[in-house]
């Protein structure tokens, strides 16, 4: 069964779920990023969120700088079957590690709500020089309203995590959503 066609209406509920998980991560003291893995019938088969600011538990990765939302999804799902039929939805453009993991697994498509002009790897996910990593389709920001919502949600973390050149790129990419942003304080 092929992956869902890249239609904004099909993407919206899954991007909203990823954004809900991102808010949950923020409330738990981690970075505000969420992700869901969806099968060809449009059913969510795994949910994940960033857990970098939380303790490791038997159920979840944590207490590690690499406990990103997408990795949480991949650990939650275990052995990935029929990867080419799956779509990974994320609230934020995946980083090199998570984009690389998705490409390595052969996930059929990655859709994200909001670009990450500093930490994102979307421009690299189609690893053009790597013969085994040609299969992952990428769909950046299909829903303008959710894109802005995701930018506002992640902006304080972007300012904290990427204080100089990274934040300048965020200001340039999302001027309205980063206006007057204060750093996230997980107090
Ligand atoms: Zn990542």
C-alpha cells in the first residue's frame, strides 16, 4: 500500500497531534518537539516527544541529549516493518540524527509543521550521494497556520539552544513568530 498522498487536509490532524505532543514535552521540562508515525491507512502507530530534560525510564529514552521526539517514536515502535508505507509527522524539521535515522530505516515520507533553519536536515534527507538512502520523500510545512503555530512554540527553545547564528536564521525565517521572544526557562 502506498503512503498517503501529500494533501494538506490529510496531514493536518497528524501535525496537530505532533504539536500537542510538543506542548506536552515542554510541560515535562523537555524541548517542545513532538512526532507521530502513521501507516498507509492514516492510523497512528506510534507517538513520541522530546525527553532530553527528563529522566530515563523503562518505557522511554531520556536523560540523554539524543532523546529527540523522532528517536522516541522509533524506540516506541520497535522493529519497523514496511517502512516505505509509513509517514513520520513532526512538529519541527528533523535534525541530522533523526532525518538520518528515518532515511536509514527507509521511512516513506517525512512531513513537518515548521522549518528549523538552523538545526533541520530537510535539505539533506534525500542523501543524493548515498545509494541506500534515496527513498524518503519530504514534505515541508504543508499547512501555513500550523507552521506559524510550530514556529511560535519552538522559538524560545531556538533562542536558548542556538543563541547566535542559529537564532539569526530563525529571526530571518520567522520574523513575526520570533518577535519579542524570551528564552525558555524550564523553571
Ligand atoms: Zn533530532
